[in-house]
C-alpha cells in the first residue's frame, strides 16, 4: 500500500500537469476548464464502476 501511495500524484502535481497540458493545447486554464476536466474524470470513474464516484 505504501508503494501505491508513493506513486499517487499530489493535488498540486495534478493541477500543474493540467495547467501544462492546457498550455500545450493553446487553452487558457480557467476555472471553467478546470471544472470541465473534473466533470469528465468523474464521468469516467462512473463508467468504470467506481462506487466512490457516486458520492
């Protein structure tokens, strides 16, 4: 379990990666873009059957 936790990105690291990805695509990283990304990942988790995504 410790190995898994060590491999997880922190919230700050995930945010930085999102900002960098948006920049590479020529997209300004706004709150609306951030929310759209979060909504998309939530939908993916639901489709994958993650029960935690239903809360």
